[in-house]
């Protein structure tokens, strides 16, 4: 059944926050070398590509990603397009009267369209927007940028608002080809014990076309 794959390819070129660990794959065995099978290992930040942050990433004592309810990352979802100046946070007024119609909301900002090319001036969420979404029953929020806070932010006010309202969060999504509308989201994090995040393979099906 056709779906939108909203995860970038994880590769050595994929951009990460400056100073974070880039993805590397080491081939340990291979058919080209005469081995009887292919075998490899990887090294990477857990915040690679499309990923789910855990509360332990942004609040002391927060739970790690293996303790998050997987149901948060599966189900009815809404994609919203927003247009604002580069580097700005999304405020409730940027929704331009659009009704919140699902418990998972993903924002397409178009401010980080090449996942392999790092720049700091991407859009982020505002704490006001986080509270607005939570007040309308939203349980998960996602964005097509590396973070829900600006790249240079130190206080991480949007992360803290997400923690205060116990929302799940997805970052690094690829939404450029996804129209506004209602979908079914599947974006399960790996059960990485004690980890502060996990990569996800995030996909969207058009509403009503994914069967439970």
C-alpha cells in the first residue's frame, strides 16, 4: 500500500549537530573479501536523521526512550504546513486558524530541506505552541528540522514545555513531498535501554488507507 517515507537515508553524509557523532558503518566481513556472509557495525549519535527524543534528553530524571509507550508513535496524525521567516519559532498564530484534528501533529516548515547540509537558521517550535497543541489533545509533535528548539538555544524552552505536558517528539523528518492533511503515522523508536533518543523509520499512510 503506498505511503510517504518521511525519514532521510542514514548515511555518512547525513548532517548532525556540530560536535555530535556522525554516522559511520564499518564492514567486518563481506562477500567481496571471500567471507561467507556480510557483517557490519555502526557508530552514530542516537539523534540521527528522523528520531524520537526521550524525556531524559532534556530533563534530569526523565525516562529513557525504552520506557516510552510505543502507542505514542502509532496512529492518527495531521501534517500542517507553516510559512515563517527563517530562524523563527512557530507560534499558535502561524496556524492561521487551522483546526487541530489529530493527536499527533507534524509541521512542515521547509526550512531544512537538505538533511545532508547543516545550517543553524531552521524553524523551531515555541513553548506557546506546545501548550496550545497539548490543550487540544495532542500527544506527539514532530518537525522537519533537527530540533524543536533553535540550534543555538541553551535553555531549550520548547523541550521543557514538551516535558511539562508529557508529549512525545519527533525531529529530523522529511515532509517536503507530503501534502497537508490527515494520515496514519508509524514511527517506532528502538528499545535502546537508557538511551536519550532513538532513530525511527517514520512513514505516513493517507487517513483511512492503513488497516489496523
